[in-house]
C-alpha cells in the first residue's frame, strides 16, 4: 500500500523525517566521500584508472543527457497533441519506448 501524504500527514512527516532524510543523507555522503578522500591525499598522482573512470562517467553522463532530451521532446509533443485535441496514435498513445 502507498503511504499518502494527504491521508496520513503525521505518518508521512514521520516517514519523511526518518527514512527519506536518512536515505538522502546517506546518498549525499556516498557521493562526497571520494572527493574528500582525494582532497586529503593530494600527494597521490592520478593513474590510468582515474582516467578510465572519468571517461566512463562522462560517457554515461552524455548518454543520460541525450536520453533526457529524447524523453522531454516526446512528452512535449504528446502533451501538445493532447492539448490541441489531436488523437494520440502510435507511440504517443502506447507510451515512451515501450517494449
């Protein structure tokens, strides 16, 4: 069952203050720990793995940016058609990149 904020506001606030906040803070900590480690060990030179991981990150970031652009263009066109009263056909009726 879904915890709905409009039905159970006190329970939702407790859930938010405990689980969601803890989870988000943990993610932020895990994102910043590598940077803190690098800053505290500034005498260590970059090696091949650093460049491989940097290139992999940049490639994945580019891929995600292209995918986000495609999804935005799809939904912008879908909602334009819907608001104009045009019938939704094909992928616009079935959904974005369905399988």
